């Protein structure tokens, strides 16, 4: 089976830079996949992407060096199994708040006897290779999103889930619940403490800590703080910002700074 280069990098303690796709286009997926990201995630939760588009985006990513990942819309086994069959090499699952939810998530990603994934590997075979069924349980990356107060309180039990590779902080949702305002780069003391706490629990338990960021500079800061997987903004933020910068430069104006959410 094709090696999951994200898992390999993480095992070798190399940080992973992960692109993020919200635009439903195989062409923009292909462009992003060729830019040097270790992985690129197709976002089915907040991206404007249906399953038919996700399939063509995963096909496009397959022709690039980036490992294709999917952020599913929710913790529904059927959807998780479907994106894996479509060739996702890892799943990021939003809103995991309890160890039971984490177990359900991981179980949907694993074939028996480790889980309940139904057999029909489809594109898994095309992208992963003929021996995909024998090794998929080992190669598929599983990251549970921590974005609620309850998830934070249950972080130890969530990290102890068998087969869970680690967690991925959704800083907008987490700061919304902790501070009342969504902000990916919040400096509210409760958010700073929460982020430090998650990183330290991951380090202690030898699990991956990932986080969504609004820029490359913010992502570098997160790596310095101990995160192993960072997303330096999504395609929409990057497209909007690059356009605003080009327009400002063309007009001789100052380059506008993005808002707190990164858009
Ligand atoms: C969040 O910040 O809540 C996310 O889910 C990132 O996309
Ligand atoms: Mg979120």
C-alpha cells in the first residue's frame, strides 16, 4: 500500500503543513496539491463542496505529491466510510467532545476487527494499491477536532482512544465557546491556556496536535508552540487576500489587513 507520507513525517517528528480547500473545484485542488503542502484537506463541513465535487478533488490531489485528507461535515459513519472509499488518506472529524464520539469516529475509519468500516475500498485500491485492504487500518490518519468546552475537559480520555492519531483544534469554534467570539488567533487568556493545555496533553501522550491558522506566519508560531500539523489558511482566504493585495498595489494603496477570522 502507498505509504501515508503525513503519518511518516509525524513519526519522524517533522511538522506537517496542510492546505485546506473550501472551493468546489478539481482544478484549484490540483493547483494547491502542487504548491508544496505535505497534505491538502477537502473541507466538507464549511467548504461549498458536495460529494461529487469531493470525488473529483480527491482524484486531482492524487496526481500531486500532497496527501489527500477530508474534513467531514460531522461524525456520521456512512459519510466517513464514503470519503475513505473515495480515496481520502485521513479524516478530520469536527466537534468531538466525548471519548464515545472519538471511538465512534475511529471505528468508522477501521476495518474489522478494529472497527466497523464496511468493505468496498473503491478508490482506496486505485490510490493506495491492491493491498489497501490489508494495511488501511495502519495508514489512514484519524484526527478528532477539539472545538468545545466539553472536548477540552475530556481531552485525556479522547487522546486515549485506541487508533486515534491525535487532535486538531478548531480555534474559531473553541474560542466561540470559551470567550464568546470566534477568532482563529485569539489572545484571550482562556484560549491561550486551552491551546497550551492541549499541546501539553498531546506531547505527554505522544499524540498529534494540529490546528487551523489564518496565515503562514501564524502557522510558524503554532509549530514553535509544539503543534505537529498546521493549516496556514484556506484557499478562500488566500485567494481573497492575494486579490486585495494585487488591487492595493495596482492602485498604490496600503495593503489591507485581514479580519480576525482570517478572511
Ligand atoms: C474552527 O476554527 O472552528 C475550524 O473548524 C477551522 O476550520
Ligand atoms: Mg470549527
